[in-house]
């Protein structure tokens, strides 16, 4: 349903992520960032958003009109920013979760669709 087209780290720790909605309806859900590999998975145990039940390094609402692209700015957690500045590069898992769109579809229309798209990318410190 979605495709991540590009990711750029900005000097303030924001990660600019361009997402394309490949579906005939708006892609709604969440844009989520976490550790991209096991070496840093336990380095930042505190969620970026207070009250979150998962340890995401950053998250944002996902709202992309049907068959268009949109760029989002997602700020890395303080801990993930420190890792990025320390190492110069950092593997980050970037995921577009279109769960809200999927749940609004009848079960027959959900066949063959993938709710969560993405994977690890390397972010470089500016």
C-alpha cells in the first residue's frame, strides 16, 4: 500500500521520509522508526513518545492521499540522536504502517495487501 522513497537526516535530528501511497484510497496509519539492527536495539530503551507501549525511536501520523507522495519530518529520540552523532551513521528501521486504511476495508479487499512496509536504512549525520 505504501512505498518509502527516500530518507534524509537533518542537522536537528529530524529524519525527512518521503512516502508514496500506492493505493486507491488514502494511506492512513503511522510512520515508525526503530533500531535498524541488533547492535543498537537495546541502546535506547525509552520510547520517543511518552506513553507509547513500544520503544520507537520516532513516530508520526501517516496520512498520504491516494496515489501521491508526501514527505514527513520525524524527529529521532534524544538517545537515537546521540547514537547518530557519536557513530556518524546509524541503521534505522523505517516503517509505514497503513493499519487504519486496512481496517476500514472489507476482508475480501484486504487480500494481497501488506499493512506494514519498510525496513532498515542507514542514516548519516549531516
